[in-house]
C-alpha cells in the first residue's frame, strides 16, 4: 500500500510538471492573455538608443545583466571557491566500446567545509582529435542516465531522496539521455546531478555550494541573494573549468543544454559565461525562456510561492504584478548574443507556455541583427516538427514536458550547423 501511494504521489507530481493539472489562478486560455508591451532591449535606462554591437556590449548589455542579477536570479559571487578533481574511474571501452567514460569527483571547499559532486563524462572513441561537448545537469543522478553498472551514485541524492526512491534504480531516466546517438554524431557529454550543487529543496540551502561563500548566512537572505538557479548556473561553469583539462574536448565547441528548471539555469549560465557557444533551453517556461507578461501557464506568483528557493527574494515583488515588470525574459535571452541560442517547446506542455517561449526567442532579433546574425523570421510560431535553424533556433514537438530523442536530434542538428560551418 505504501508503494501504491508513493507511485500515486509521483504521478501527481508528473502531471503538475507537465502543466496538465487544473490549478487555481493558472491561465491556459490564449484569449485571456493580457495586453502587454515588451521593453525594447536596445533602449538604455537613460533612454538612449543602442545602434551598434559595441554600444550593446559596453552600455546596454551590462544594464540588462544587472537587472536580472538584482531582480530575478541574484548576484553571482565573485569570490573563488577552491575545487580539486579526483579521477574515480576511467573506462576506455564504455558503451560497448563506443566511448571513453570518466567519472571525476569535484571537491569544493572553503577550508572549513567541503561539498562533493561527481561529473560523468563520455567521449566518443571513433572520432580522431578534439570533439564538441554537451554540458547539462541530470535530475536523478548519473546512475539513472545509463544502465552501465560502474556508474557511481551522485552524492547529493542522499539529501533529497529516501531509500525507496526510484533514483536508486539504474537507468531510471535513460530515456532522456540518448548517449548512443549523441556519441555516434561525434559529441561528448558531460553531465552531473543538479542535487550535487544545490539539493533542490528550500530547507537544504545549507548543503548547497552557496553555503561555502564568505557572505553566506544560514537562514538569512538579501533581496538580491542568489539562489538555486544562480548556483546551478555557477556549477555549469565549473564543469567547463574542468573540461579545459581534457585534451580531447574542443573548448571552442561547448553547448549547454538544460531541461525545465535546468533550462532556466542553462540560459542564465549562458548569459554569464561566453565559453558556452550554443545555449539550449528545453521546456524552461516561467523564469526561463517564456515571457512573464503573458501570464500564461506557470506564472511568477506560483513559482515564487511554491519554489521560492529558485529565485532571489526580489523577484516575488512581481507576483501577480507582471504588468509592472520593467523587463522580460527576451532581454535575458538576448544576453547570449552573439553566441547561438536554441529554444525548444512541447505541444502538450502548456505549463511552460510554448508560445511565450517562442516569442521570447523571436524578440531577441534586434540584438542579433547588431551582429548581422539571423534570428526568427516571424512572430507566428512554426508548426509542430518544423524546426527553425538560424543563428537563433526553435522547435516545438508533439508530446509533453520531457527530453526526447527528437529534441536531442534537433539540438545536434543546430550544433552541427554552427560548429561545422
């Protein structure tokens, strides 16, 4: 009986995540989307109009970055945290000989406290020389991304999951990581469980990387204090730091892919770290790719109430107050220019507002045009399974809130286009 209720609970959580639940205050009716005006990303705080890429980089881009640091994700600390790397295992014939698999223990410390994370890295064997790489977090531990018995359990899981949790089952989320297809296309994959960096519960902040920084005070937050999304974004950059040590990795061809809450973090990481040459958001929704002013699907009031530990406290001032937002997510996406941006949606994922995700990517056009790059052509979203592959790309597929082989194939098509011109 206990297992039955546990399965029922997981089912309800799944329905919630897929946007299928009927929740008070959530709009799924396009006719009820309010009239709104988006801020022009090229108009400065003092009213000046940006007309060149140089002006964007020196004047307007820092202004927008400051907006999102102070009002949405919090300020990323500039202090350095010591990290050491230990090679736990190396299998040169992993995945039936297709790949070299490395498992690397990251030990983050401030001298008094240490937090550990494990990176799982697959490098294709059939490619000579350096290879491009996808960086991305997994949700249930490295051991759930594959059936290979040698993969270590991610250390952060113990804070979040009990002994009966499906996370302890190998391959439980193998469907989201088509390693065989990725490797055959010549890409490496570097993944880590996001719980290793910030265990995804509000009460577990003391066990996150944030707790290692000098100004950290348990139970106390400033209005612009960084929270989970900011910490996860920081952690993605630390993965890139390690990859610089790997001679097989082409550091000029790094893509970051994030799904759902990790799509939000991937966008924020890409906005801050120019080493990510392709930034991919999959079903990232509110606080990610979707426009907040549409108030469609998950909204600011819902996300800052139920998942307050994802954003800095200042973001909650716009709960139910989206019309007064002086910014929107298209401006955050524009921070990725002139690097390449890809946004992916799912037809059945109304919770994440597919149309709002598309429009957000579309309204980056003015910034990409400064670099003579091509964004999305029309404010009308494409049909299902009709991907757009410009400097800014987009697709919407059939199905629900998930990462599928179809998504990965399009991500690789987009990277092929820009990594191998």
